[in-house]
C-alpha cells in the first residue's frame, strides 16, 4: 500500500512494526498474509535495513540483494501494509485495550507523492559529499535517492549539505521540491507492537589501540561489504588511502566484542562467519591476495558453518590464533599489526598488511527508553523473560520483539524469529478480540485463541 498520502492522518492498524529491515519486512508480510493491517515505521529514507548493503550471505554465498529486494517489493505493494520511511517512533502508550503510537515523519523537502524518481535533481545538484551508504567512499549529492535499490524511489535533501542554489527546483519536472517541508505527526492506534529495530556495529572508537578512524587503511566490515559488492562504489576493492589494490588483507576478530574494557563483553555470534565469507569472496576477486584472520576462537556453530570455515582454510586463507594488541602504520600508511601468537608459544610479532578489517560486533540500533516501556538487559537489548519458551515475548503484554533487537544473531535466525513473532501477534490479537476500526471486541469463545489448529 505504501506511504499515506497525508501523513497527518490518524491510522488504525492491527500491528505496528518498528524497523523496516529484513526482520521487520518478513514479520509484516506474514501478518499481512494473515489478513491483518500492518504499519512499518522505518527511521531511514529506505526500507531494507543493513541487509540491502551486503554483498552475499553466509554460508550459501547467495546474493543479498536478490533476497532482500523481492521482500521489499512484496511489503511495499501488499494491500495490507503501510510504510512510513524517514520516520521516528516518539511515544507508545496503552489506550482502549491497544496502543497509541506517536510517530514523527521527518521532512524530506521533496513531496513523496509528486516525486517520480527520475533523479534529474540529483544530476543537476553541484554539491558532492561522501556517501554514507558506501561507507564514505562513494559520493552523493545534497539532494539524492539513497541507493539504486531504495524504496521508495523518492529523493530527499540534506540541508546541512545544501547551498540553496535552486537548481533542483528548476529542473524537477513535477515541481516536487519543497523547501518549506516540516515535520509531520502521525497518530497510530494498534493492537500490538513488534520491535524489529535491528543493530548497529559496535563502536570502534572504544578501542583506540586499533586505530579506527585515525588510520585510513583500517576499516570496518560494512565498508568492506560495499567494496566487495559488484554494485559498490568502485566496482573493485581499493585501499581508501591511495586507491591501490591491496596485496595483503588482515581481519582482526573480536575487535568490538568479548572485551569488558570496551563495554562489549558479549560475543556477537556473526563476526567469525562474516569475516570468513568476506575472505572467501576476496580470494575470488583478488586471486593473488594474501589474507590473514587473527582470532581468539572461531565460533562456527550454525548449519554449514564448520564446512564453510574448513573450505576457507583449504583455499589458503591463513588463520592465526592470537590476540592483537595494537595497530599502527608505517610511512606508506600500511597497517602494522602487533599480535601475540598463542599457537607459537606466545611469540609477539609485528605483521605488515595493506588493509586491515576490524570485525566489529553488534549493539542495539534503537533505544526505547522514554518511548516504549519494555525491559532491557545490561547492554540495551530488549529483555526476554523466558527466551527458551517464548523467544519473541517481552515483559509487556502485546509488545513483541524479533531479530537483533533482542540479541546478536544472523540473518536466518532473524527471519525465523520474524515468523515466530508474527504468529504470536496473530494469537495475541485474537485473544484480546482486536479488530481494526473497532478497538477491542469480545474475545474468542473458550479463552485462548487457537492459532495454527485446524478444525471446525
């Protein structure tokens, strides 16, 4: 159904999904297929989340965009789904047996229903700035569409970059540019809330020994994903400092996890496998490159993960068991990795590489403090009172969670949880007798709803 034409309207839905990544999209589609009205609230200008930026997924090496874009299209065109992008959930309170949700739609300065996605404004704009979607390596304009697979294909203007030259206004064939755009409020009445707000990478700044943000050739995993991707900023892997193709690449595992001094003592579960995946892809795109992965433990726990790991070793990728103490650089900006090698009697070596990737962990992307009354663990993830029995139920009736909002996990587990959460929401709505437009109605006779049970 897409975005409402009038964002000031009050919306009534069965469920509101916080987050338009792969988890939120899957849950929304499952709910919509069950004939429930769903609203997705996404804080970014496009749905798709982190997954749309990935090159391939592990351990199958399937194309990430080929999985994500059909799900984005399915959600965008489903008659039972509405989507608000570039929006923030401000407050959730209980009301009339359901929830009253206050949402702010941030101004795009482009009228969504008038924009046809022709990008003429983008081509005409004289301002060139680093592209956040490409990890700062590509370029974008002050007025831009986030990326080629974005939905909606609607431009927005970053006023911090704009020089107000007016060229976008003159070239727009539908007069969609509106510098007078203001934030708009949307009031949503919903029977249930699903938190699928995803993750952000742990802050590399908390471990300054590794030179993140200071050494140009020490980068994060999402930037490497974009460099590897065929639709990335350069179409090939280049060093940020000088644009040279690297001959030696290193991965530092647990750079953003399992370290109490940085505030991230937990394991993020996915770092080992995404490093192995990237190393395998790099071996294919750069056949002569030397790849070293410095690790403390390899956590290959999922289906096919151990085979994936062994395949990487067989391809000649070097795995060094050790703890990296620090990363500096030489005069040519080549990273120098100081590491204690555990399997060689604790020998301390300094290894030179052309490029180093820090395998950062996960932390929750959205803090619900002051917005939604739901419990959290000590690290900001949504707390699960009984995660073994009800892995999507929070401590608040009617509020559910799925994906990395509750704990670090991979894409497969997140999608499975999305389906589980949708099933629980269907059962909850039936148990309270919720219907769109009528609020609560008499509960299902006999008490609890019978979900997934056949019979008359």
